[in-house]
């Protein structure tokens, strides 16, 4: 008589599982560092258990969305891990958004709970007036974030220490990362546990990370995909994640941090690196632990790259390229290639397959321009609640990036243009349609086009070209700036305005933004700059 042995299907690991493993094997090892203090893996695991229990007590269940509107800090990372541990879906919210924009993210995602930083409580309370589905809010440092607000620390203290026993499928949604499309309405890219873990493994393998790495990502806040993904390699390996306080970038303070925390790997956008390299006592700093300096999100000059190599001869210079929907890095440019192949975004990392195709999904010949499309276990699951946009993104069985590229004879890729109408300013994505929709509502504006123009500090800056309703009474730059400040996050506000008679169009009626960029790159402004 045969005995039937049940077959148990194995499951993959999540961020939370990785944390629990290190808490068991090396509980006293440092996991986080922030402003001279930190958490060991054991401490972090216990606090994540308590927060998960607190959220569960307040009704959060598997699949529910938990929004996190917070500045950089250890509590932000705890909130991410606690949501993942519960099997909930974490929704990081850009802390630069105004209340109406936050409300859209809360309602679109269907968030039921919110973890919010005290300084942002007022914005959260106003946003929740439009998001009644958010029934509870834990406030870091205390404060009133609307109905059901409770102190974050008190909630953890009151929660039981017993682990939350939830089995989480690796293919389930882990995060919804909001990224706008050309329609101007934000879309939530759904990243699974598997997406993020595979991305971390691919980075570790490609770049040679190890458990001794002490990693800082001050070039991207924790709500940004680069900030989230940057903290995963040390988490998987049992290394140290060094978090920098939010706020205006201070190059000298960043160097202080690198010295004090013995940072081995750090990511900054090019404008930040330029500021770091200009610090007078840079050569006197003890940065002997540094072995990897990386940059991305905006173009960098050959001069800057050579200066990086000269300033940090012991460190490898790495260029990162990708997008939120890909968890995010798809290509890397490394070492001497950073200068030898200046302008290139490098070659695909492990577990990323690419093609360069035309509109019919046919491969274009090497050297010709086409759209780069991806196939990878790091590519998002879907756009949250937007099946049509998801189907369009995956047309032909590959994920469409919207980036137009060419490939040279050595296999290196160069971005030629963007299909998606987007400006990258200081590492932040600014989507033209969203800003144009706001300005179009101004009573003195007949039509508007937003373009990116070169900027020495941010790489690219948004400029609004406006045609007035009444040529005799055109809007002033000050009026337009005040209008935008009330309706858009500050980084999305145009830095300059140009009032013209009419926007140039092609025979089919499409605005010729190429002509506008060419004209305004030469400095042909008729309105005063607004800072």
C-alpha cells in the first residue's frame, strides 16, 4: 500500500523574510544608520513586528493598501517592511506633493491606512478630507493627520510583540509606485515582491555587492523607486543602509556622513556630485572605505565624470539607467566606460532582455533609432486599476519603455529622445501634460506647452510657453507662478515663463516642441525668470 506524501509548494522570499533571517542569524549586526544612531537587525525586526501588529489591529489585511507619507528616516523604512510583512501593499507618497495631489494617490490606490510624518500631518489631514477610505493614521512624532490619528511610537509600544503569521506570495503586489504618464494623470506601477528581490539580486551579482557594504542613497528620497531599491542590496546581504535626512542637499554634510559612517557605496544625481566635488577640503577627507560611486536620473558631462574618477580613484564610477516600472535599473555603464562611452546608458544588467524596435515591433538595424523594450522578472505586474494602460505598455509581449535609443557596434545603448513627454530636473520626473493641464485652467491662458531647457544646476528645467487669451492683457510670470504654486508640488512648477503670440504647430496640429526647445535653449525669453 502506497503512502501519499503531500507536496508542499515552496515560495520565494520577501524583503520581510530577509530581515527576519538576519535577525535570527546576526541580531546584533547593524542594519540602519541615521543621524548618528541606528537599529540592529534584531531591533529592526522587533519594531517591524510591532508595527505590523499595530496595523493589523487597526484592520489592515493582506492586499490592503498602506500609504506612507514621510520624510527620510528609520521609521519610513520600518513602515515599508511592516506593510510587506502583513502582505499589504505599500504606497510611498512623494512628500513634496500638495494636498490635492496626495488625495489623488490615496483615493486611486484605495489606501485604508496611512503612516505619516509629523511635519506632513497638516497636508495629510487636508488630503484625507477627499479620501474617506483612509480610516487610520499613525503619526511619526505625533500630530493631527485627521480622524483616527494616533502617535506612531505609542502604537508600537502598545502592540504585542508576537510575530504576525502571514504567508505572502512572492508574485503578489508589494508596492504601488506612482509615476505619471503623458495624459497627466498619475499611474501606479505595481511592483511585486519577486520584482524587487530579483532586482536586488541582479544588482548584487552585476556590481559585486557584499555583506560589508555600507550603502547610502542620498540622491533619491525613500519615496522614490531609487531610494527604495537602493536599500534592498544591504538588506538582502545583511549590510548597512545609511539614511540621509530629507531637506536641501548639503555637499559638506554628505561628505561628513560618508566619512563618519564609512560609506562604501553612494548614489547621487550629477548636480549633487558637482557640488560634492566643489567642497574645498575634499582631498583631505578620509574616504578610503568608498568603492562605488553611482549616478543617474540626469545627464552628466565628460568633465564631471573625469573629475569623479580623479577624486575617487579607488572607487568604480557607475551610471544607472531605467525606470520605475522596471524596479528600476535596466542598464549600467561602469568604470572607464563612463568616459569611453560618454553619453551611453551602458548595457543591460543580469535578468534584463532588451530589443530596439519600430512601431510595428520589428527590430531596427544596429545603429538606427527605435524604442527600447524589455522582458525581465523585474518588470512591473501592471498599472494599478488601469487595464488599458497596462495592455498598451505590454503590447507585443514586451514592456514598452517610451525611450528612443540606438545601439552602437559594441552593444552599448544611447538614449536619443523620449517618446513619453517628460522632463527630468534634478533627478525628479516632471510630466508635461500634468503641468500643462494646470496652466490651461488659468483664465488668461489660451494654450500652453511645457518644455525642458538646459540648466546648469539641475541638468534640465521646465519652461512654460504660453499663448494668452487676450494679447492686450497677457498673464505675467508672477501670476502664472502663483497659480501653479497653489496646485502643484514645488519641483513641478515652471522655473521660467515665455509669453508668445501662438504655439508653433505642424500640419496635423501637433505642437512643435522641438522648435520651442531650439528657440528657448538660446535664451529667447520674453518674461522674467521666476525662481
